[in-house]
């Protein structure tokens, strides 16, 4: 069964001085501007939304891989850093994860995280972007 997700955006003005709002299907809204995107000055950027989507998807993919291996995680905490270069676009997404997973060691956790990096649907959607797994840390 296919699930369709929704989002929308409005924009007023030109790129340099205009502003807009991104709205997720659940109703959460985020203010946007070119200054936020290109100069890191207030507001939300499309790249932040992509980073949150990538971190969320990766966490779910890793949870699934761990569960199928018989090691359901107690917790996973993932961050993604998405790099935007004006005139070029999105160039990288770097993932970092830490987790509490009973019954495995650090090497196994790193291996499972590497599988999730490749298998996550958002990673697949970002196929033209350099994706890396910066760290995978198993917590005690």
C-alpha cells in the first residue's frame, strides 16, 4: 500500500529579500528566508527539513535491521548534517547515531548502522548527494 505525504510552501517577494513558510502535512509551519538558507540567519531551511527527514528515516531503518536480527533497540538518537552550497545545491548528508542496544557489541552496531545508511529510503532519494555515516556509537 502506498502512503502519500504532504507538505506545502508559500513565498512572497524576490529570493534575496522575500520570505515564506513551509507547512508539513500535520500542520506544523516553519518560517523560511534566503538569509536563513545561505547565511544561517534565523528561520528554517529546506535543508534542515531534509536533515530531519534523513535522521528519522535512518533511525527507523536501523531499528528495523536491529529488530530483525533479534536486538530491538532500547533507544536510538540520530542526527544528520546536510550541507547546502549556494549555486551548487545540497552536497552532503552526514549521519551520526548513538544507541542502547542489548546483546550486541560496537562492531555489530557499526555494521548494522552501515546497512541502515544504504537501505534508508531517504538515503536512496538523496542518491546524487554524498552520504556518510560519521559515527555510530553503542552506549552502555
